[in-house]
C-alpha cells in the first residue's frame, strides 16, 4: 500500500495504522567508514574491526546511531508516494527519537512507518507525524523508534518538485 500524503481526507483513514515497510538495507563497513569520515566522528567502535573484535562488547563494529536515523530517509522514500499533488513535504524534525539496540556491521535494517497524527496548519498545509521503527533483520528489539514530523504543503503543478533519478542534479 502506498499512501498519498497530499490527500488529507484519505490520510484520516490510515491514522494509527501501518502505512508501509521499506526494503531491507545492508549496512557495510564501507558505509560505516564513509559516514564516520563525513561526520568527522572517527571512532574505533565503528571503524576499526580488529579493535571492535578484541574490545567491543559487540565483538564487531556497529553502525553509528545517527547513521541508523539517517537511513530512515531512504526508507521513507520507499514507503511514501512521490509525484502526488503535494507541492512539497518538509522534514520538520522529530518529537521523539530513541536508539534501542546497536546495528552490527553487515546487518540488514528496514523501516516500518505508522501514521500517528495529522495537524492542520492552514488551508493548504498540515503537519504529519509518522512513527518510524527501524528493525534489524533477525532481532526482536528494534534499532530505533522515532516520531518524525513532515510539513505537507499542497499547491499547483508548477510548485511541485520534479522527480530526480539517483545521482541527477
């Protein structure tokens, strides 16, 4: 099921319900290292497999917590319909974020989205709260749970953002 964020009326039918699941995303050591370098957080717990094997309580390197949260972008883009009548949706931040369990290198994670709340913010805009749960394949405890806010602004076709292919500018 793919929902259309621009349709406030149909969104009401999905309140309190799961609205979709992303595919599984494998997080490699190359991904972890790139994130550590990008954020200038070079840390053996994440980037040194030998050190992690010998000293970490997990026995392997683990994904950065903020990297797990950042992956929610890829997950929500798989779940939510694009190209609807919304002019745009803006990342409005989080009401709540909890990192519940580490994600070991090589693990697969996926997002599960639940529509939690819709707040009117004017004639052509509303704030949507999506509860995102990041699961680790084969684990009972989720890696992260967050209440993620999006401001949805509806508008005419000329106001809509174009679809962009991967790597397109």
